[in-house]
C-alpha cells in the first residue's frame, strides 16, 4: 500500500517535471508540421495561415489577461497598435532588422502595458473595461497628432525580401507564414508556460477570489499589473505581425471592432483555455470569407453585406456561450 | 514508446496532417505572363468598397464594369475571349484591400486588376499583393494620387483619373479668375491621406492661400460631429466663403447635411472635388435638392444626366440591359468608361495576350483610346496618369451638372509646376455601338 502510494507520488512529481519538456516537444513538433505544410499548400493559404497565426497571438493575449487573470479589456486593438507603430519605427527610423522590430513591438507594447497597468490596477470589472475601451477609441486618433507616426497615412512596415539563400523564387507569403507562425509558436509556448507556472497559479487565484488570494499573501495589484504588461506585450507582437502582413500601419487598421473581434474570438475559443487559439484565429479569418461568399451567392443587399460578418460573429458568440462556455475542447473530452 | 495518451493522440494527429499535406498538390503554376488567360476567357479582378460609408457611394463601380464586359462578351468578346470580372468588397479599408487584392492575385488567379478604388487602399494592396514583383497590371485605378505615376514604385499601375494636384491647380485657377469668388475667404476640408495631401500640394503649387489651415479628417470618413464643428467655426468668416471639399461623395453628403442642420447652406459657396460630387449619390444619401443646387464641382467627364452626350447615351442603354435596376449616374459612367478602356487595352495587346504586352499597349497606344472623358488621355511611355484636365460646372436641383457660366471650358495642366491652360481638345467619337474597334 505504502509502496503503491509512493510510486503514485513519484509519478506525479515526474509528470510535473516532464510537463514543460512535453510542451516544448509538442510545440517543436507543431512547428515541424507547419514547415512541411508550408511547402505543400498554395500561396494564398499561406497568407491566410499567417493571419490565423497573428490572430491566435492576439487571442492568446486576451486569454492570458481575461481568462487567467480575470481582467476584462475591450481595448486590446490599441495595444496592438502600440506594438505595430513601435515595430514600424524600428524598421523605418532605426533601419533595424524586421525580427528586431517584432521584438521591439512586443517590448514597447509590454512597457506601455506596464505603465497603463500601473494606472488602472486599482480598477476592476466594468471600470477597467471602460478605461481600455476609451483607450481603443482614443489611441488611433492620438497617432494622428504626432507627425513621426505618419498621421492618417501611417507608416510602411516592410520586412523586405526573404533572405537571399532561399532563392529569388521564394514566395514572400511563405516568408510571412514562417515569421508569423514561428512568432506565434514561441509566444503561445511562453504564455502556456506562464499559465503553468507560479505566475499562472497566482493569476488564477486572483481571478477566482482576489480577497482570498490577498489573504494568502498575493500582492493582487502587482500581479494585475504583471498580467496586464505581459498581455500587452503579446498583443503588441500580434499588432506587429498584422501590419507586416498588410505592409503598413495606420490608425484605420486598428478600429474598435478589432478589439471586440479578438475578444469574441477568445470567447469562442474558450476563455480559460489556451489550446483553442488556433481555432479562434481560424474563425476570425474564415468569417469575413464566409460572409462575402454568402452575400455573393444570395445577392444580398448592402445592409446584409454590411451586417452579415457582425451577425455571424454574434451568433457564434451566443452559441459558444450557450453550448461550449469552456471552449470547444470539452465537447471532445470523454465524460466520466 | 509513447505512454501518455494525449501525446500519442497528438503524434497520430500530426502524422495524419503530414500525410494529408503530402497528398495535397500545389496549384499547377501557369506562366505568370498569361495567368488568368485561356483560349476563350480573360479573368480580371477588382477590389473596391461595396459596404461601409464609401460603399454607399461607390458600390456601383464593379457592377457597371461587369455590365459593359457582359455587353462586349455578348458581341464576341475580345479576340474571341470572354471577359469575367471577379469582384471583392474591401469596404475602403486598407487591411481588407490588402487581403482582397492578394486573394485576387493568388487565389482567383486574375490576369489583371482593373478599376481598384481608393488611394490608401490601393497603396497598401499594391505592396501586400506584390503586384510589382508578380508583374500584375493594375489598370485604371480610381484614384488621382500623383504618386501612382511613379513607375519605380508602381511599375504596373495605370491611374484612371487625372491627378489630384491637377484638379487642385484647376480649382485654384477657377477661384482666382472668378471675380465673385476671388475676394472671398477660402477654406479646405480634405481627407487626411495621400488623397488630401496631394490636393493640398496642388493648391500650394498654384500659389493659392487658404484663409486657415486645412481641416483634415480620417480616411475612414468624416463624422457629422467634426463636420458641424468645422462649419460652425468657419461660419464666423465674413461674406460668403468658398469651402473646398477634397473628399469622397459620402463625406460631401455628411458636410452638406451638417450645413443643412446648422442652416448654413447659403453661407458658403461649396466647391467639391470631382471624386466627391456625384449628385445622384448625394440626393440618395439624403442631401436636399435645394442644397445640391449651386454646388460647384470639377469634372473631366460629361454629366451622367446629359442624354445628348453620345457616350452617356450608349452607356445608359448598356446599363439598362445589363445592369438592371441600377440608376445611371457618374459612378456607373466611370465604371463603364474604365471597362471600355480595358477592352481597348486588351485589343491593343493583340491575340497573344501577356501582362507585359498589355502594359506596353497602354504605354504606346493608350492616349489614342476612345473615352467618355472630355479631357485628353495622358498615357505614354513616361506618364501613367489617366487624364490631364478638368472643367468646372455647377449642379442644379435636379442633380444635373451644367458648365459654370454657361460655357464649358476645359483646362489642362500637369501634376507639377506646369501652367493651367484653356484647351480646345475634342475627344474621339464613340466607336459604333460602343464596341471598340481599335
């Protein structure tokens, strides 16, 4: 009996030690598969795949903030914009390598999140949501006030040609896909590790009962700021990737609807579950395509064309909340 | 051996995906020069706003082009090939324009892009879709941004309009030469992107000084709040100031409705750019006929309501048959004219159609194409700007555009420091039944 118990205990410890390695193995495996996939599919699929990866990063930032740390942000598009502008300035003004630009996008947005988080840490619930919402509305307009940000015309975000060793015929979309998916894999792996670490446990404790967490010695305000800063950095990377794909950053790329769309994607994915972010990214890329194809087929009026994407997202959101509140994954789980 | 069930599942799923990916074959590469062309078809594509505020004003463009192509197809096509037009909605949004244009090139495999609409949208789309590297022609872009004429940056773009600096220079001359308008204060409300900035540069080039700094509004559209605030401020100026609008028709509508709300319609002389003054759209967007009456605008086309114009007459007939239920207006006229230019370009490129051949044909023969435009076509080995002139007219309550002062005077100029001069240009007659025979 004692022997059995000991063996079970050691297995549990072994499993917890093994878990990050297993995660790393799965991410490397995923990367390898995507690399193979990138040589097999057409250029447009690669371009769409890069968008899926970009949105997946954006959704991961929301899941970290809202799902794990319990803070609601309606303005993540603004944080994406911060990252996007930081990246563009790194390329245009400092002439640094695009990869450095994406790292800068992450760091600057993270720093911005840290400062913002410091200011809004005492807010919670609707107040924090309201503050971030105001940010999402105001930030793009603020970009117009500073000539260095290029006003309404914005700035170019050109990652340039792919490295010469890949040859002249190497598709730029494959290059986009590689950059976006590699960035997504690294950052989602990073977020998954955070969620599984002491930080993650603290975040969840804070989310479920802030007072109890505080009684256990958790500095709730500091942890909230930490979560906000990390989430902002991840959102910044997503912003950098997004403008890389459309080769330029301007305020109109980050409308309020983008923030709400990402939040919807996170809810559809399962707010407490990082595993579905790719699905969330797929949904965000697929919905406009489905809407356009439907409008073309049924010959809908202008009002239908305008409203259909929003309607589809809303319908999906309602269905997700009703039937898969914890994400689609639990449908496939065995019932015990 | 993998003991963990989840890992095992992941590995099996991965193996299946890999196998699936291996089976998937890539689309067979067609020679890039003839992508989208078969022995019997030519596939063209357009990304333009069909939804959103700008969509309200410009959604008719792709339909009008398709109607003209259908008419040509019904009459034998171009060198035996039928034209198909793939149209995607970009909502006048730079991100969607980039993805939709990329989709046209990579997914729909079009031969060329035709009639893309918007400055900022096309600028981003051009780079994102790699039109230069893929050597995809972008014909008759509905933008007057002078930068599109830069062959080094946009080697495959051909503008479908005169440039915005040309328009601004002609407007500046019009104000200067008009004894009633010249002494009045003048203000500018412009779209805050290359569109507006290009216009501002044109006014500067012409030496015109506005009474205050230009009021710039976001590319996404002018809100009624900004419009009302701007009008209330500008109304403090004495006399009857000239208010120049350098934006899209939906923003002109917003501004005119704001003037109605503030009872300022008679306070200003409204001078709208050619892009922003389609009377049918203004009326459809709820601007009162009495407000539209008197708006001055520049144009390089005949008025879409002028049934005596041979091009308008022919295009109206085609519109009635192939674009059922859509009223004929300036937007439809613009779409059909672009389609007609496209057909002539395709014919000029000959039977062995290639992308390079098509672009060379416009460079060498584009200035001789038949066109509804009252200004000369401006294509040459060194110019990619569609037209090079404007005339000034005034809208009446019926939405008709009549030459200002009763006599149509065409002014031609260039995008830089060249003079603005009155022109005696007479356009080519429309080919028989509107079917090009070049």
